[in-house]
């Protein structure tokens, strides 16, 4: 769902500047092609989130979800084929496909070498020094190489409007009037939930701290709340306003003495896309932005790497993963830090192999409330792992969750102006007073399977389609994903039904 007034509120804000353990039953699907189960710690019985599952000597694999559940496509596998379960800091567990059907719950034994075992004849290294080397070795460890891979991507979003009041003042645009704004205020659902599951082939190229991305969809399933009747009309109005903006004309948002230029979209997917289609460019552009996370450049998201002085580091011990020894380092925020978590770093290359972290208790990200405007990052949780191919490391899995709260209680004007000497001329104005308060929780999970290097020429050669076919649903449907490898949904996602 795409509401222009929400985009406007977010533009204003720019202008200013462990989930609970789930006690859920997960039953095997009614299909011999899918094996479902759960990965847990043998000692604590806690779920192991994002454990890797592989079929030995094949390209088939899967990953457990945030509550340890997995769903493995067994099509084409033999009863005696071996399934491997791996999780950093735990011993690898192997089991036949036949036995896995009757023993779907997998308990992994912890395998962490103590410092005395690791350094019998010497002193253990300083964990802060190890952390510092991660960024120093980024260019050596994470190559800018074109890749082709099968990927599964899940995006989820929940919005709750605690307050929404629009007081109409005046408008010189006849289509945007008091009646329309009142309909927005009264008919917009106060709680919105949507998600999109994407399975397909991704062509990617890291260059200049960005990830160029092209996608070839195989199956896309989406749940979106029912739009209220006026939503399409609102979108058409703003598209027409943008199309009628001539050279040297522009739009501006103004609240009191603060203002910022905005770009209204001139493209309406409803005019070009057939029913059940979505603009693929919009999707890949958004994913490309999300994938910046894996490049360690954002100093806020990766504060424990960029600002080691704000953290206490503890070298817990060591382990091995994919024939590579790793340091296990726990970190806790001091007064100025944000996060607590665990990092796994190669003892040979100093590459970050995996990290799991979240806001430390009592910590918030950006948090300001000034002159009727509020914005808070009140939740963060991330997990990321990399796979070594040759001498370099490539993204294997990424999960990132954010909690946000934003509010606006001020007069607001949307102005159309034309540039001219000294003072720009005002052409149109919509004037309101907005009182809006929203909480939001969004997440993205990105799983990479069967990845391999390709040439930049092959990356350039692939042409992405303009639209992708989307299956719209009212509730998660296991049958749609039978025979495919995906990240299993949580209980809440399975049970949620669109109103």
C-alpha cells in the first residue's frame, strides 16, 4: 500500500533531521516433498535461529527461521542422502533423509573451545584489536565480483495509527478538498499489515559501496490489506499533479518556517501494469538499498565495528566453521553505545563471518521530539552470515528488523511554485493541520542459495523484465510453496488473516 501523505510525513521528518521464545506447534506439511522440523541447542533447548541446512554433494539447502523452524524441499532426494545441520559454535550434525522424516527435531551440541584450549603456549589476543581488523580488511575479504544466485526474500511491515486527524484549511486544487481529506481520516484502516515473499534468480554486482541488482522472479506471493475506496483516486490525483508540473516548476512542503522540495512520482503502475503485476524496478531498487547493510558502511548500523571505544568486548573462545577457525567475541554497549551481541571473526583473514545483535536494554537509536515533530528508532535486531567462496566472502543470509515511531502535529502546506528572479511565484497551495502518530515494525530476510561467480559482461547482458507477476493472498498458504525452499513463516504470520 502506497499512501502519498505518509511519504509526505516522512519527508518532513527528514527535513528535521530476541523475539520472545515462541511456544508454537509446527506440523509437517501434507507433502512427501517437504521435510519440516526444528533446530535447537541440546543443552539449553533454545531455538537456533538461521541455522544452515545442506544436502551433502548437492546444491539443495535451507535455513531455519527466527524460531528455529526449517522446511526442506526433498524433491529428487534419495532416502540415504545425507542432510547436514550447521550452526556457528556448535558441532555439525548429519542425518539421512529417511531418518529426518521420523526425527525432525535436531539438537546440536555446543562446540566452543575455551581460551586455555586455544592458547596453551601464549596469551590470547585483545578482542578489541580483532574487531578493529574487520574494517581494515574489508577490501581484501569482500570482493566486488558479479554473482548469480537463487534467492528467497521476505519483507514484512506492520503499521499502527495511534492518531490520525486532518484539519482542512484551504486548497486551490479542486480535486483535493475537505470531503476527500475527511474520507482519508475516517476510512483509512488504523492497523495495516503486509508482506511479500519472493523466490527467483538474482544477478548482483557490488561496486562503489552499492549493490547493482537484477532479478528474474520464479514465484512472488504478497499479502496486502484491502485499500479503502479513495486510495486509487488519491494516487491518480498526485500522478496528474506531477505530470502537469512544467519546466522550472516544483513542489515544496512547508511547515511554519521549515520547508523542503519534494519529487512527486510521474509514474502510476496501475496505468501500465496488468492486474496481478507489480513494477519490478521498484522492488529491485528497494532491495538494492537494503543490501547496503552487508557492506558495513553505515556507521549507525555497524557502530560496534566503527566505534569500538563505545563497547566492552569479551573473547569467549573459538570454534570452526566450514574448515575455518573463528574467534567468538561478545560485545556490550557502554554508556555511549547502542548494541549487544556476538560476532564471529575468522582468525586467519579477520573477516566477519557472522554477527547477531540488537539494541541493548534501555537503548534507542535516533530519538527526537521538537516543535510537534517526533521520530524514534525504538527497535533493532540483525543477523548476517557470509559464505567463503575461494578467497572471498559473500552474503549467505541477512535478517534485519526495525521498530519506528513517528508523529507530526503541526500546520502543513503543499505548495506548487515556479522559479523566477528574486522570488519564486506560488501557483497552488493545499493547507492543512495534521495530527498523526504512527508506530511501525518492518523487517527483511534475504537468503542466498547456489551462488556462483559470473563475469560483469554476463551481468550486463541480463535484461530484467519490467513487471513481475504477483499472487495476492488473504492469508499465508503452505500449498503455494510446496516443493520450493523458503524460510518457514512464524506462527503469527501463518495465522494472520487479512480483514
